[in-house]
């Protein structure tokens, strides 16, 4: 099984980085093949331009997008690790979907509506937030973010979401709590590993 981690946080010392490392080590220890796309380190350009649109419709996919699509083709499971900013994902990750999950690659339209083209793929999502669970769940923000990602993007492209784990109050918890959180991340990975 091939695992592609798509990581979107600008700080290499962040808790998101620790989650990313834990995921990578846990899958590697189970003899999975693991690759990582660190979008900030790569300086990935998230801006979809008119030139991109023109190229896509002429079946001329830019080289940087071809490279990312090759990674996606290689992988069986995508692991997304990112913080919550303004009740959603960082712009660089949204731009990754805008530019890489293109019409004709990740989905296509027909007379019967959209069809996901990545049906053999699965996804695992780890999303951190600075807010406590009690602030996000009652107004259904957690549910809204999960639906937007899992249904609006993953399901739309035919990808099965295996788990979407929210990790709350990250800037305000102590080191012991962070260790517990990382163990929970490892448990999710271990559960996925046992199913494969």
C-alpha cells in the first residue's frame, strides 16, 4: 500500500508537523510505502489562473500539476494534515485542490452529472483547531467543515474517507495532553493499517 501525506502548515515546529511525523513513522513501521508533499516547503503555487484553465481545456497540463497528479496516481491512501483557519483549510491546500484535482483527472461531468474518477483511492484527514470542541460542535461548525471536505471534495472525486479526526485546542493544551493526542493519531493509523 502506498501512502501520500499532503501536509499544509508553514511552521516546521508546529503540532501539525508532529502529527505528520507520527503518521509517517507509524505507516513506515508497518511496511507501507510513504511519500510526503509539504506544500509550504515546496512553495506550491495555489493560484488557479486563466492560463491554467486554458491549458486544462486544451489537455495541456502544466508540468508542476502533472508531477502532483503522478503522486496521487501512485498512492492508495491520501493523508491530509492541516490546521483550521477561518473555519476551513489553509489557502495553499484549497489551491492544491483547485489546481491539481482537475476536471478529467479527479472528476468529469456528463449528462447525468459529475462523476468521481479517483474511486480506488481512500483518505485519512487530521485537522487541528485552536478552539475547544464545545465551541465548534454546538453551532455545527465541525459538521460543516467535515461535510465540505469529506463530501464536497473527497466524495465528489470518488474518494472514500476512512476517518476525519479533529484535534481541538492545540495551542492551549500542555505537553502531556499533546502526547495523548499524538497517541490517538497513531491509533487511527494503526486501525487503518490493520484493515489493509
